[in-house]
């Protein structure tokens, strides 16, 4: 019983240090709005590198030698459709899926970098991106221990020099906004129940998002 009290006290202390309490509305409640509240348009395509896996690994090694750990930031964005939460995903080249976001520039903060990437892929222009996105808590982190293709939701003690870290942030949408997406990408709303444990289709990071959201009370706002 004493151990349980100690754990509870430690958790409360950690929350106090971070400026949040267990009753914090921002931590417990997530308002989402109907998909019909949003406008979707298109803009010029983004140019992607046409490279093999071997080329990509060599590029990662070169970047790591020059800049060190590669850090990526990605957004978890929800909307409502058919009275069920849906996750917004980008589909690239009609094949693989990814969360909106991308790699940080050297010295760039997580929040600034994510806002820049969201504006590049989901807004008409990158101008004024600081005020367009409400970036919330970091929900989780994934690590590439070496230059292999797999990423893991933990960093073991023997991984002294990880090569990549991907951070997932909750991004809250306003009641209405415009999404302007590059022509060679699709923005899809996928049901959370479909994403859950669909590792083969969406990969380990995306399929793990519903579990990360389990701490929130999702509130569907009727418009």
C-alpha cells in the first residue's frame, strides 16, 4: 500500500512540475469537429527524391555524420465522420500512409518545425504558419536505433547513439479551416477503429496512435 502511495505522489509531483494536474481539461478532453466543417483543395506537387532503400540509408548516414541525430515531428489530427473519430493521414504516391509532418531543420524547435511542415503540406502557403496550428502535447516518441528500417517505441540502454527520433504531437483543429494539399498526395480521414492494430497497412507508428489517445475523452462537437 505504501508503494502505491509513493507512486501516486511521484506522478502528482511530475504533473505539478509540468504545470498540469490530473484534472486538467487539456489533458482529458479533446473536442473534434465534423469533417464537413473543413474545405479541401490542392496545390503544386511536392518533389520527392526517387531513390532506392540503399540510397536512402546512405543519405541518412551522410546526414547523420554532418548533423547528428535526425529528428522528425508528426501531427495527430482528428475529425468526426459518421459519429466516429477519424485520423487524418497523408497517402503518398497512392501507396504508403504517413502522419502530416517531417524532418526538423538543424537548430529548429519541435513546435516551429511541425508548424512549418503542416503549412507546407496542408496550407495554401507557408507564410504566417505560426498562428495557424495549435500544437499540443507530445504523445509519444519512436526511435531508430541504427540505420535499419525499423523504428521502436523505446530506446534501450545499450543504444548509445540512436540515428533517428520521431515525435508525435496532438494538434487540435478549430471549428473550420482550409486544407490545401499537394497534388501528388491525398489527405484521408481514416476511422480510428480501422487504424488500431492495422500494422501491415499503416505501419507501427500510425497503428499505435489509438492507444496513445486512450488518455483523452474525445468529445464530438455537433455543429
